[in-house]
């Protein structure tokens, strides 16, 4: 996983997000309790591949849905899963050089 530049475009962010999401889905595959979160992540892999709307908008919606899934189901994440979610949510932070 490479570090994105602050000015990285939507395509670069989408590719990185898909990579992280795929890893997370694989990590969560062993836990039946975390199936709702796994489903949310899988849905956003498909949304990013289809590109029906702008990548920053998809990432923003994804962050809200992940937060809702975590809150509603009260999951306990491993350190690795938590780090990957942090990296995933950071992709939505776009700095516009103003």
C-alpha cells in the first residue's frame, strides 16, 4: 500500500480504497459476528468499481455507513482491522491547496 500525495485524484484514491477494503473483507471473513460490517465493505468495493458517482462522495458515504455499522453492532476490532479502517477513512480527507 503506497502513500497517496495530498493532491491525488479520485482514481488513485479508489484503487487504494479497493485494496484496503479487499484486505479488510478477508480479515473479517473469519468472524460471523462482523458479517454486517463485511457486507457494508463489500457494497463499497462494488460502488467504487462501478463509479456511478464521484469517488470523494462514495468515500464520504462509506465512512458514514462504516461508522453506523460499528455503532449499531458494537464490534470490537483487532488492532490490524482498526489500522486498516483508519487508513481507509483517511482517504476521504482531501486537502485542496488553498
